[in-house]
C-alpha cells in the first residue's frame, strides 16, 4: 500500500462503484528483509480509508474480513484461488529413489522456512531426502542436500511438480495471520501432500490428517514428515484429498460466480446510494 489514498478518494468522489480486494494484512506495518527501504513509502493506515470509501470489500480470509467490517458493512470473503486447469498433478510412473521436500516463496519470506531449519537438520539424521527451495538463488542448510532456484513465472508449475512433500511454515504474527494460503493451495492443486503451520487460514484449508497436515512444534513437524516419507500410499491419499479440496472450494472456476455477484451487488448498491 504505497502512498496516501488520494487516487482512491478521487474514484469514490467520481461516483464510480469501487470494489477493494485484499489478501494480505496490508494494514499491519511490515518491513520486508529484501526491500525494507520501501517501508518508508507504505501507508498501512490507508487500508481503513480505502475500506470505508469502497462500495464493497472482498477479503481473502476471516481475519482480513473482521478488519474490513470495522469500516464497511459490505464485505465478502472470497479465498485465494488456483487455476485447476493449469495446475495438474504430475504423472509419475516410478517412485523417485530420493524424495524431495520443498518450499516455495520469495527472498523476503525465506525467513519463514528458517523457522524449521532445525526440523530438517534433525530429520536428515534418520531419513533420506532432498530439499528444494524455490524463490532464492542460494539457501545453505548444513547437513541437508539442498537445491535453491529462483522463482520463474514461466516454469513455476514445472518447478513445483518436482516436489514430493510441500512445506508452509509460518510464524504466528499479525502479518502472517493475513496470509491466504497461496503456497499451500498450489501444492495441494498439484496433488502434493502438504504440511503447514496452523496459522491463519491454514487451519481452515487443512483438516489435519485428511487433506494435509498441521504442525505446531518441532516434534510435530518431524513426526508428520516421517509419516509421509515412509508411505507412498499416504502421500497419494493426502495429495489427492488436497487436490479435491482445491477443486471444490479454492479453484478459480468455483469462485467466479461469487466474484461476479459481488460486482453486480456493488453496482446495485452504488445506484441505490
């Protein structure tokens, strides 16, 4: 949210219906490790102003909706969605000799992966696996065979498909609670069994032991990683359950009618006012 809300004020004053869609806790002051200098240009406080000026607000999860409802009664929760016609589980004829545990993010969020460094270093003492880190050109984890690659839009799906178990660790903080589970949903859409921290919407997306796993401690992370590493049948079962979850509740196709309804409602609300 760079700069003050002058542009949004002009739209609101013009009489054109305005729909504000947000899927991050942009109202929380946050300094990115990769481009912290931009924090001086951010105006997290303007989020309330935009919510108040908007005809309708779309929030990515309940945490964000609760914030928006303080400023606007017309709020609809529409989750982050995945194009399930593009995100397809890979076809594998043979089980890999060494399984790949993977994480995807950005240079500014790799600190989240750092929270389970000790988990992976403990796990490698008894289990054989590789770690794939997508989103940073370098990631050093002593004792663990690691491949780090830059995120690329043209190969993102292919890069993710090489992961056998997906990770989404998050710290339990205000900023993280606003996250809408994109990375978990990407893994799940590809049929990759996923383990997440039970933070924010992750606990809504994941039903522990059914369509993925939630882990809140070092012991839980190790226990659930071992379960998946040891059982191809379990990986298949959890992966397909995750895929079904995305298809039915988090696919672009399933949410299009709801988005259309919001815009139609916004036009009607604007006309009445």
